[in-house]
């Protein structure tokens, strides 16, 4: 499998994703996708506008459905020591370390890199793009299952993320800030 391929190995059930730790790729068909974390039905992310904290998973799913946003949910294996509540509280604090996504190096991946470094021992220096994080998660067998919404046709259950690089990411951030 190439870096931008995601094997969708689970059917989507709204009820199923309300428990556990999920990496959420919103606008999964765009360059770049937006990435956040949902833990036990609470979604958090860093955006151009600022910090999104404790967004109800129900509200997120409703928005995804109404706006037909292509979304991939990647379930991360349960942490062997820390409770989901502790992980949730810690991730919120990590998001709060960043004001918003900007052209000075803060991306939606910034707090997520801290989270995976602290709790899953994935060095943040290894992660610049979503593909880097996905490679590390696959290599360390941290992915439990992957499902999606509004992904359109998939070939043999494989969803392809659009390839991009650091320059594409920075250009898109600059374009979004201008809006």
C-alpha cells in the first residue's frame, strides 16, 4: 500500500464511533485534509479561526452529513495505561498550547503531534504531514479500524488521500487566512 492509501475495513456506524479514540480526517478528499481527534464523542482540533474544543460528536456527525463532507475516522488502539478521559483532557490542553493555524508553523497537526509523542511514543520530529503520522500509526500497529462517511466510490475499499507536500500545505494555509 502506498502512503496515501487507507483501507476502509469497517462499515460506518454513528453509534460505534462515539466510544474510543479517533483520528478524524475532515475534507479527506482535499489538499490537505483537516485533522482533529475525537475521544469518547468529544472532538477537538486547531483551525485557522482558533481552537475547537469539546465539539459534540453528534454535532460533528450532523454537520458532516448535512454538508456531505468526505471524512475518514481512524480508530486508535486504546492506551494500555491512561483512561480515555485523561487522554481527552490532555489533548485539550495540548490544543490550547496553540493559538490557531498560521503561516509560522502551526498546523492542525501541531497538537496531534504532541499527543502522539506523549502517549504513543511517536517522535513529533518524524511527523510533518498527515502521511507521516499514518505511516507511524500503521508501522506501530496503533490502528484498530478505519471507516468513513461521504467517501464516494472506493476501489476494493481503498480510499486515496490526495498527495501533497509541505509547500502545498503552507500555500493552502496562506490562502485560507486571506479569506
